[in-house]
């Protein structure tokens, strides 16, 4: 299977530029699909990077304490933790008469732009709870957009395209995180908060225009008949969702059960990946440009780590690689913890700080990539999107809780205590990893098979 470069994609699009405007649906071609889902994942990464990285640094600059910032980051992850609860609605309410899943994507992107614009009008320090509410609402729309994009990808990417397609998708997401995180911090340092919010809204607006003009859901049909009994169909689908999800988690051998427990526990050391990292950089004394550059380097390292972790998992075994990468994430964390304890944060050498953060980004990316592959092995193909989304939701819940306790401990004690505890807590998942197993298919009854047919 050959790799398709972005240059080849653009040449392919240029070659077809003389086609009538009505035929410009990028989902009709292989390269068009790669470009489409790469750009759609950029639109996911921009608000994620902005709220989880840039806003953390901005809030700390504006004087918010570490406990408030911990609560803020914990709250913004909650919609991602529970998006599985409303994910079936995207498949049930297809909206073929107004564009299908494209309608969901357009609506969510518009609401993301509106909530970002409103947030820019609020003083972060004086109206913290209002900012918190708006950012959580923004992430509800962002998480829903993610579900719609994934549904569109599953139904349009061909089997032989999925590897490269996912490469473009997650590459786009990391690029979006860099644009919404590091670049946004740079814009804030140069021009202030109003310009930063305009920049984020403008980036989202460009992706919205791209979807409006160049993307069409294959299932969209303006002449589709109205479906009667939508309410009863919704109830029927939700019953099937609960049934098949229960079977997939609890009646498919010990693997999915242990996977559920693993998903709720720390994924390696996480303090140098989320809110604590943002506040630590500010308290160390880095300016906006330095934070922006370090964020971009760290994001690139994390993206590379995902690729390396996946390759190592295929070559040496997923469980073995996962176990080792969990341990490796603790090395830069413990190194930085001892330096802060011995010297104080301000006296830690800049090269060591940068090396620990970027090194952790690489190792955490390796851990993240192989962990996702482990969860795929535990997932029932009959309800793949639902079950895998649930695992990812539980991981986000674990991230949310970690940000909460880390902010509280950092405010009450110090950063070195947070980093030591972060390293200690990975002992619990390390005791579970050796016992992980893939799901064991069970013989379903005729009733179970009928329910699965309804849900799919």
C-alpha cells in the first residue's frame, strides 16, 4: 500500500478543477476523502488545543489559581467522557433531507464558532463560572461534531483506504491542536485576547466553508420521504444500544471487563500532558512566545510517538509495549520532580525543562497510540463505534479527574508533589496490563442478533 502525499492530493484536485461545480464532492475520490477527513480533524483539534492548552496559559497569566484551572480542564473533558451517551442519535437521526451527517457537522461547527465568540467577551477572572459554562458547551458541540465526522468516515472510507485515512485524520488533529494551542498563545502574546478569539473563530469558519462547498454526505437525499414513527424508532434503537453494549462489555470474556477498569485509570503519567503542564510553564517564567514554541514542539513529538508506539506494538506485542511505555512516561516526570524539589521550579535548567516536557510528549504519544490499539482488540465489531467511543469516553473521564486532583494538590502543596503522585499512581494500571485479553466472541441468541440488526 503506497502513501499518498498532500502534494499528490492537491494535484489531483487541480486536475479535476474543470468539472461542473455541482460535482465537487471530495468524498467521491480517494484523495478527496483523505483531504476531507484530514481537514475535518483539524477543525476538531483547533478548539481542543485552544481550550486545553491556550486558555490554561491565558488564565494563569490573568491570575487564576491552580485549583480553578484544574477544575476548568476537568470540566471541559466531561463532554468527551460522556459523548457515547448521545452518539446513537447521530446514526438514528440521519437528516437526509437537509444534508445528512453534513447537517450535524455544519450545525456543530456554527455553534462552536458562536460559543468561542461569546467566550471572548467574558472576563476570565471576574466571571470564571460563566467562562466555564461556555467552554463546556463549546466542547459538547465539538464532541458531537466528532461523532458525526467518525460516522461519515466509517461509511465512506473504503477498507483499503482506512490506514492512510486514519493517518490523515490524526495528523490533522495534531495540526489543529498546534494551531489552537501553540499558535493561539503566540497570537495572544502579540495582539491580546480579542484578536486570539477572532483567530480561532476565523479558523473554524474556514473549515465550515470547506464543508459547505466541497463535502456531501452520500446518504443525503433532498427528496427522501419523511420517516413515520421516529419516536418509537428512537426508543427501539436505544434499547438495542443498551443491550448490545452490555453484552459487549460484560458477556464477552474477561478482556472487556479489565479494559473498562484500565480505561478508568491513568494512562501513564499525565501531569506533563494537560493542565499542570500549562500552569507549570507560566510559573516557570516562560513568555507567550516561548510557551507557543514549546507547545508546538511537544505536539509534534506526541504525534510522532503515536506512530512509533503503533509500530512497536505490532512488532513486539501490544501488551508488552503498553507495559513498557507506561513505565517510560514516569522517567521524565520523576526527573523533573526531583529537580523541582532540589532546586525549586525557577532554578531548573531550561534545557532540562524543555527536554523533560518534549520527551514526555514523545513517550505519552507512544503510550496513547498502543493503548487505543489494545481497546480495539476488546471491541465487538457489531457495535464497534459505540463500544470504542465508550472506552475513549472513560479515558477522558480519567483525564478529567486527573486534572482536578492535580490542580488541587499543586495549589495546596507544590508541583513536585503532583509529579511524584502522578508517577506513583501508574502502579495500579501496571498490575492490570499483564492480564488484558481480547474479547471472546460468544454465541448470541436469535433475540440478541435481532437487536444487533436494529442497532446497525
